[in-house]
C-alpha cells in the first residue's frame, strides 16, 4: 500500500465519520421535531372502507395507533368493505364534532361527505384517495408501482404473449388508474404482448373467491397455450383466487403479477415454482401512521404538501419475496 | 307457562313480544344519546333522515307486496327483489348517462322501464305461474343483479349529472330536496294504501284472501298490482341510490336488502295491530338509519352492527309470527 493510499483511506474515514455524524444529527433533529408533534386533546375520526384485508386493516391500525401515541382520541368507523357504508360513516364525524378526519380509501361517494366536513371546518386527511376537499393525501408512490409491475410483467412473459387484466377500478379509483395505466404504458414498448379484451372486473368485496370463479371461466375460454399471464392491476387479494384457480386447473404455467404484497401474498410468491412471480410491496401501516403524523403537523401549523408518498419495495421472484417478508417485519419464510 | 296457554295470556304475551323490537330500538337510541353527545342534535336527525331515504322508498315498495299478499313470511307477500330492481335501474341510468350520451330524462325513463318490467316479471311468476313469492323474487333478484352487472361490466360508474347532484345536494327552504321528494312519495303511497278504496281492498286481500274472494274481489289482480308497484318504487329508489352514491356501484343491493326487510317488518311494531304498513316501513327505515349512525358514534365494530341488525330482523319477524298466531 502506498502512502497516498493511506491518505485516501484516511480521507474516506473522515468523510464517513462526518456523514455518520450528519445523519445522526439529522435523525435527532427529525426525532425532536416528531417529539413535538402532539394530538393531545384532539378527537380524530378514522374511517376505513374495510378491515378484512391486510392492507386496509394495517393502514387503519397505523393511523389509529399513531393518533393514540400522539395523545389523541380516536373515533373509528369501518365500512365493512362497502364503499357506500364507508361514505355514510363520515356522517358520524359530523355529529360527533371531531377535530379532524383521516379517511382511508373510498370512492367518489365520499366526496359530498368531505365537502360537508370542510364546510363545518373539519380538516380531512385522506389515505389512497385524492380529493379536492382534503388537506393531504398520504399514499404509496403509485407511479413507481405502475411502471415497475409493468416491467416485471413484461419480463415474466419474456417480452411476448397474452395477458388478462383484472382491472375493475381503473376509472373509478384514481390510485388504480395510475397503477393500471402506467403498467400499460410500459407494455406499449413490447409489441409482442397483447392484453386480452374485454378486461376482467373483480368484485370489491370477497375478491379472492370472485376472482377464482372468474379465472376458472377464463381458463375454459383460453385453453392451454393461448394465455400466458394474469395481472391484477390495482391490488392482490384477487390474485389469491387466481392462483387457486390455476392450481385447480393445472395451469400453473400462467404467470401471475399483482400489487400490494402483504404477508398473505408474499407467502404465495415465496413458494417453490409458484405461478405468482412478481408484486410491489406497500407499507400500509407506515402510510396510516404518516397520515396521522400529518394531522399533527397540520395542527402544529406546518404547511403540508398535497401528497405525501411512502416508499414501496419491488418483489421479483421467490427469493426477493422471502427477503421483503423479513424486511417489512412479517417474520421469516424458509 | 300456564298463563301462556290461555287465549288471554297468549294475547298478552303476543303484545309483549311484538313490542320487543321497538323497546330494543328505543333503548339503543337512549344509549347512543347518553354515550355520544352529538347524537341528539337536530343536525344528526337530518343526517339520519337523509341516510334513510333509499331504504324508506324501497321499504314502502315492499310494504305494498306484504300488505297485498299477507304477512306470512313464507306463504304471504314478500318481494326480496325490490333492492335489486333499484340497483338494475340505477345501473341502466348510470350507463346511459355516462357512456351513451343519453339525455337525463331518456336515461331515467329507460331505467324506469326496466324497473316496471322487473315488477311485471315478478307479478307473472307469482300470480300466473304460481310460484311462492319468497322463491320467485329470490330467483328474480339474482337475475336482476346479474343483468345490472352485465350493463355495468361489474364496474362503478361515477355520475355528476345535474339531476343526480340536485337530488343529493339541493335544498328547499333549508331542507334537503331528496328528503322532501322522498316524503312526497311516501305520503302518496300512504294515501293510496290507507286512504283509498283500492288500498282498503288491497288490505282486505292480504288480511284474509278467502273472505276477499267471497266478497267478489279478484285477489290475483291485486297481488299482481302490488308487485308492479313494488317495481315502480324500485325504479324511484334508484334515483336516490344514485344520488347517495354519486353514481352506481356494484354490490350495494345486499346491504339495501337487509335494511329494507328490517325496516319494513320493524315498521309493523308501530301499528296497533302489529301489521306491516306503509308509514311503518318509512319509520322503520329511519330507525335503521339511526342505528347505523348510533353504532358508529359509539365506535361499535361494523361486524357487530351487522350481527345486531341481523338479530333484530329475527326478533322482528318472530314478533310478527307470534302476533299473527295470536290473531288467528
């Protein structure tokens, strides 16, 4: 080793030490800012469209736990996976005079309720729902989700083949529009890939069983060799039913891709020779908690951006599924 | 036990049993009022009334069938398809408005025509083919839901048509327009059933069909008319369903059915003779809606709300059965 080399090493060490120090200080700064956050004495209404699915439940739990942690009181309501019930539940917040509302998912039926809350001076914060009446929407980076799953889908097909889309919500939920349209945007560069028409429409409630039946029908329509992949464009609960149907029909040569990657679907991807090959993992608990923090920031007088994006983690193949499963704290898969 | 065996005792027990649903409701409302301070505000009442509209209109439609067919749940008049008729009509209206450039009036007319056709289909199944109303309308409702999925491709359709928005947000003299429109419909229905000659005959047919036939009434015609009217109310309700949801959504029929049946039979608890009435169905819808908002206000799990509502349907229907047994 030359002396110059030693010097360089020393410089690296100093740089590293400085970087660490800066990071620690930044982290401490952030921590102290977060410590100042408080929802003491505030009553926060938290509405979620349903709690049967991992994503919904975790986003809800994340918000509820964070509000309580910050000293606030929670008024929770659950729509039972029914968008209309979810929307009507917001009336409860009007009658109970909450200080702020966190509303998770939901379709356009909630908009008049948000408007009524805004008129009463109750600030509305949304999760995965863009609304002109909301202060802030906390959500995953849906743009990255869409293009990434589009690439993985194209890769799993080797750049050519027929793919069926489960795509019921592209036009009614903006988050689904982003994910579906950006995946299709990527597929445009693969002229050999054809999306089967008409697209399939999965049910909003009881999605796995509904998708299982629809996939079995699809497989009868498309005998072996005529269908190469099934993509669920906005979430992955239907993909559970899709995989069941493929296994029942002995058609596991068909690749499955989807979006959300909770522990239930990561486990399926991690299985050996699973037809479920790729996904993009969201962090619903963190999303819910971030939304609650945003409420506190708002009350602390901070100016919030219209949207807060929470990172997603791409999952391509069984090994990555196992890794992400552990990273996101769901446990360990062998 | 021995008191129950005597006719007088039985009547007494029937009176007590049939009052149970109402007492349970009143107790729950008192509980909500005590636990959630905002629950007894006038503003809450308006919200409860607004939420009750689709169920009330559907319940009124259903009450025509129950009144004309008799309140025996198995052999009497029942129309389980009223909510699915509303969903079908709503699907057609939404599809026409959103994707076919149809004018508002024409789209609404198309939806109504489907609703009337659906009512007619039920009438034929029950009065011509002789199917039990329960099974006939269970089957037809499945078909209507299937047809609505066909129309919408099982997708939600957002609507911002002026008629729908006005029905949702419009006010007259500070009162919600939708509420006034629904009230007008209900008042007309009450007049038709409880204040007109036709209505009295419908009640006679439902109350004791043999006696009505001996008196020279064409029972089958009245029953057929009641199914047709239920279809019309399904069509009318579709406008309120669209307004409430700002569009058509697949999957709303299930909740609507549960609440409509509950509201209609709960309504019987209000009538002195414990029979299904039009106004009772409307009041029942208000109570059901109060229950939903009340449970939400005290933070009860939505599945518990479902359990309680289902349990109440059982209590209400059982009470109706007991009341009927004590009459015969």
